[in-house]
C-alpha cells in the first residue's frame, strides 16, 4: 500500500522534473522544493 500524502520527498516524477529544471537552468538551487 502506497500513501503519497505521507511522503516527505515528493514523488519520483516530481523529483525528476525538479532535477531536470535545475540542470537546464544551470541553477542547482532551483532543484530545491519547499515541503519535501
């Protein structure tokens, strides 16, 4: 049983998108997402 509401790190898809954005922008700080 998976409960996404209890995750503290975001979903795999969310983390991949955040990393991709940070790498494309050249700003690794943009990978940080509040609440994860």
